C-alpha cells in the first residue's frame, strides 16, 4: 500500500517524545488546511467547515442531537480534507428521525468503549468508523481522535476503515497523548500528525502554499481535460456512478458478463461497502 503524501514526515514526528516538536507540527494545522483547500479548489469552504466543527460540541450538547445539516458539514469537511469518496448521497438517504436518534444515542455512549461509541452513528447509511470518528473527536477529543489517513499511517498502522482498526488507532494515540502529557489528547496528537504530513506535502519551507498544492487545472491543455473530467466525476459522486452504469449496460453481452453483478445488485450492496 502506497503511503499518503507527507506521511514519512509524520512518522518521524511519531517517534518523538518532545512536546515542543509536536507543538511545532500542530502550529502548521491552519496553513495545511488552507493548502488542501487550494488544492481542491475549495479553500473558503474548507476553512468555513473547519471552523463550524469547532462549535459542533456546543450545539450538539445544547440540542441533544445533531441535524442532517450538521452531518453534511461533517461529511463535506472529511471528504474535502481527505480523499473524496461518493458517500454524501448515502448520507442524505437517511431520514431526519434516524439522524436524530443515532446522534442522540451517541451522546449517551461516549464514556463507554470505542465499539459502544461508534455503534449508534454507524447505523446510518454512508457512515462508517472514519466518518463517525469526526463526531466523536469533536465532542470528546480527550478520548477519541479523528481517523485521518495521514494520522493512521503516521502512527504506523494501515489504512483500514473498520471498528477494530479504529480501536487500535485510538489506543495508540491515547498512549502517545499520555506520553506527551498535558494538554495533549488523542485528537490533538492526530491533528498534529495530519498537519505534519500535509505541511511536508503541500507547504513551502516558509509556510506558504507550495506548487504541489496548485490545482490540476493549471496543467497543460491535453493533460487538463481528463483531470477535469475526473474532478467532475468525483464531485458528482453517485450521479457519475450512475452514468458509468448506463454505459456498462450498453456494452455487448460478453463485456457485461465480465463487469460483475447487475447494477441493481451493486446498488443494493453499496451501503455496507461504501460507508467509511
């Protein structure tokens, strides 16, 4: 498995027991968020979503539950900050009542095990351990870290999006936060690892956004066309998948047989496989 860009730098940080070194990495967080936003052509949106998550805990505890709009913010932040996956359509297929119940039940489970805390949120379509970890980290950063690819790999683990993998990741970051002492928490450790990786990948030595973060549209004309098309497919999510399925249905019978189960069956199986 190829490591995410910048992870070697995060792994160097992981080996350090110096709180000052971790603070220096954490200080790169805001600049790294902006750099990712520039790369994804969503700088203002990503910065706004990042700030909205800072207030999620207060809203959550005041309301006793989260709304679909809150979860859309969580999903937008996660998919823009990390690797895009077509999960938003699945999330929106949940009813407001299901969202309210799952998020209400989560509030009462945050003092239990990792498995207990994940369970209510993971009943929602499109929500797996990685997405659920965003909510857990916002509300109880002292117990739960966000499961970013860069933090997972920085801590020496593989990118596997299962409950068991999140338990292992959480255990490692809890141990590291105790090693570093106050005010370090599992979420603070994970954020520093993410910031160090993205800073190494996208920031110039002075902290400015480097050429590596330049959007793909800046490439030569012939190379830009497929990149732009791929970007549209990613943003359209399930709509783009539907177009692809239409093309496969128009294929000759032999090619159709090689492509796997019928589209209807693939759609039916997608929630379990698609959640992250």
